[in-house]
C-alpha cells in the first residue's frame, strides 16, 4: 500500500450531489482494493487560470488515501471518461509531511545553533551611511574640424 493524493476539478454548475457521487466512486474503488481514505478536503468553486472546455470556473476536491497500485489505473480510467470532470491528477504522496516535521524538529531542538548574520566590515562604522556615488562626467565629444579660410564649400553649380 502506498499513499496517494488526488485532486479533481468538476464543472462549477454541477450540484454538490454530483461531487459527492465522484467522491463515493473514488472511495468504493479504493476500499474495494483494500485501501483506505485518509483525508477529504473540498476547496469549493474557484476561478480557473485558463478556460477548460469552455468553462471558466471549477469545483475543486482534494483527496488523500492509501491504496494498491491497481486501483490507481481504475481511478484514472474512470475520471478520464467522465465528461463532467475538467481535470484530475493522482500523485504518490512521498510522506513529505512526516519528513518536514522531522526536519523542523531537528531545527527546534534545544542547544541547536541559530545562524546569525555576518557583522558589518570594520572599515565602515554601522552608524555611518554609505557615501553616495556621484556619476562620472561624460567625455567631451569631438566636433568635426573647421574648414580653413573664409571660403564656403563649393556647390556643384559653381564648378
């Protein structure tokens, strides 16, 4: 038995009884193969990030359960063929809650060193603000050389 997590999105205009019917279907398939439902979480009707099958809103349901791998293929097939289900996703829950809790317990244990920020450099006192940086002066642009003499440049008509 492995832990699984499932999320499915039902069309928003469907009544709650349709949602409950899908949850009951999941529960019957999971328990039929010797598994158990561990968590149900109804997220409600939400705006979709993009339009799916001409729908802009969806009714979300999140389920967690323990089951054999054969049940997952049955669930996937049932939800793939159901035209009222906009999307569904079934993933293996890799017990991240337990690993995260163990990791946090290690950080919180007494005597554990708490990291502190590095001290400021000794050359600049902490109370003194940093000196503002002044922009550099732009280099002077060189202009074209002036023609010598008072004569104006010749035009093609004067030649």
